[in-house]
C-alpha cells in the first residue's frame, strides 16, 4: 500500500460509497485475525460495518507453512470473507469490499481506495497487518521469498519441489548439490517449522520417488543471527527445539549474519575461534538454489500513511504507537490493531508490557477496539487494552514440538516438548481453524501424513508460465563464485 500523493484526497474524484448512514459506520481495513474479530464483535450492534481487504479470503497464517511445504491445500487454511460473515451481510449490517487502501483522509473521515473511491467512516479500525522486512536489502526478495500470503506459499512450494526436479536432471554432482541445499534465514517459529518440515520431506516423503538422486542427502540449513533459536521462548525450550531440529536432520547455524543473497546462494559471516585463541567474523558462502526468508517483519506501509495524515508516532518497525485504548492520539475514532499496532498491555497499569505480534494478541485487540467503539457510542470512555498471554507453541516436525503454556487458575507456567507438545499443538491449531469443513480436512490430511509420510498437495503450475524466478536462472552472475 502507498499513500496517494498525485491528487488532493479532500476532493473525491468519485462519489462516496453511499450517503452518510442513519447508523454509525465502522470501517475495518484488513480481515486478518484482528479485523475479523472486530467484525464479529460488532455483530448485532446498531452500526453499519464495512470490511475492506485486498484479498477475498481470511487466512489462518500459523499453518501457512503447511501450504508452502505441500502438507495442506490452500482452502484448508483459508475461507472466503463473504462466507465467514454471510449472516451479517444477509441482514444488511455488513458490506465487504475487495480493494487496496491508498490513503486515509482524516479531514473528511474517508478511506481512499484504489481507483479513487472514497468510503466515509464514523469509526475506523485499521488492521492492515505486516509484510516482510529485508532490513534495507529489498533486492533479496526475488531470491529469498518470505511467507505471509497464499501467493508466497505457492512460490515457495514451487521452488522447493522444482529444486528436487532440477537435481534429478543434473548429472554433475557438484552442480547438483546446490539444488539439494535448502537455506532458511531466521529461526523464529516460521523458520523452525519450515526447517523441520523440509527435513521430513527430504528424508521421508520423497525418499523412494527419484531414480538419479537420493532425496535423503538434501541439506536443510537454518541460519540465525541470534545465539539461539526461538528467541521469544524460554531458554530451555529453545535448546530443546534446536536438539529436535538436529535429530530430524536439519543443520542449525547460530550467530550467522547474512551479508548477501544471490541466485546462487547466501553470503554470511560467522564468528570463529582462531588458532591463537582470538575470535573474529569469518565470511562464508553457502551454495543454495532455494532460500526462504523468515528473518524480518515490517508493518504495513499504511502505517506511514497514517503518520503523514495524523502525525502519529511510529516505532522502528513502522508500527503505529497507540494509546492504552488502542486509538491514535488526537483521533479517538481511529483504532489500530494487530501487527500494525505498537501496543501495550495494562494488566498491571503501573507496569504496562509490550504486546507480542502474535495472532492471540491481534484477536484480543480487535475485540477490544469494537468494545471501545460501542462504549464511545454510549458516551463512555474507552478502556485500556489488557492482553492475556496463554503461552507459546512451535512445532518442529512429526512428534516434535515445544510448548510454554500459562495456566491462570493455578497461576503457573507449564513447559513441555516432544510428542506431548506436538499433540497439544495439533489440538490448538485445529480448534482455532474457521469452519467444520476446514477442521475435518486438516485432521484427515494430518492423519494421512502421520501414517504414510505423504503430502497430497505436491502440485504447482508450470514455472515457465509464471514470472521468471531465481531458481531458473542458469547464467553466471557477475562477481559471484563460479555457478554450481
């Protein structure tokens, strides 16, 4: 999204969506976890709701890596927004618009869509989410796709499966090795889950399906700049996750600082001990034709558009710094929730704590924003947001996971790993999926994969019919090491 600057937004080029409603109008930008929960929380209230999203579906992002690794099909973790909110639509309480938000004009209380359409709001909830951050090296994106959308998942699936196909065609062992080397940058939950799943695919799913190669020799390498994986988890669970990854066959490089990514691999630096006992950063090159980026997240560009029109403060990641009630200073009718918000929890008002960028936080913020809108309609002040953290989960592979769960009744934290944590992870993710059909399909697919190690979604479009990708480039890159 980008802030429109070629036309004055105060004079709409086209009429507004409709005349001002007899009921207060709440516009929700984004139908991720935060936006969807806000829309649900307003069900039955005396308001008109308009949901605007650039796609036609709500996506269950925690399982997106399963689509990228061919474990699940896209419809199993996504649902059409119109279907999810069909009851409110049928009653005439809610409208869904698929479009890109280019600007927010606070002077006229309008959201400006692509094509110049203006949508009036009385209350606005901005839940535009986040995108990838390459730390100023956006040119890496074409070689190392991130994982935020279904499109990203399809791209990664195509590159992973095509790498094995290219390896099958390559007769030179030295040139074949980079096709069988898969690098994941970033050891947060997404990176750890990708690394573990790719190790399972190479060692179990594909082991008997090629004649010229042995898929089990594929290298799965996880690079992390910090001293441990899953940095947000307790240190003992972080260490247990690393051990489980290595048991599955993945290689973990900690303290690895990526300096460049090309079509032929990754340049990185690693601190190493020298013969004289000193240590220094040593440059390395890892030949790899398939790289996945899981290292950085940046707020939606809509945050900058808000800052330009409202003067609100942004943090280093581009997130909007919100007040305790999730509004923007000076604009009590504009709420920012989810990954776009730099929010704090006021469970202890004297010691507010940052809210993590996870789906439970986005859901709770969406519900609180809707609740505060209804309070303001009654002439009451909004309440401060309080985040209830129920713990953290991450799966490494089949029968391998780590869990840190808070039990409020007993006022204690329970940490566990391995098979029990994996079963708990399965239960939680199936429970929070939208719709009975999705839950049933996912359970069946996981049961089939558990007993057979097979993945049914291993199809992808003809790569030559799509946009050129780095994995199909065979020319020598200037200044690079000899092409594998």
